[in-house]
C-alpha cells in the first residue's frame, strides 16, 4: 500500500489518500498522479509512505 498525506506548514492535514499496489508494480512505476485540483496555491509538506515502509517527506509549492 502507498500512502500520502499533504499538510500545510501549520501541520493541518489538507489531503490524504492511499493506493493499493503490489511490490513489482511499485518498483517499476516512477510516477504517481495525485489530484490536487481542490488544493489552494501555497507551500505544503507531502509525506509519502512506500509499500516497503520507507517514509519520504518533500516540501512542495502549488501554484495555480
């Protein structure tokens, strides 16, 4: 399972979701599309948990 949580810089959760995938598909996939059409412009923290348990946090900027 692949999970992600998008938070604003104050720590409030803006969006979260999870996707079911198998390990073989995850290892061969390089792009995951996340619908952010309902998220306002700004700076956010994107925390992702990969199917193998790694947690990756990335600061992102959304501009519309």
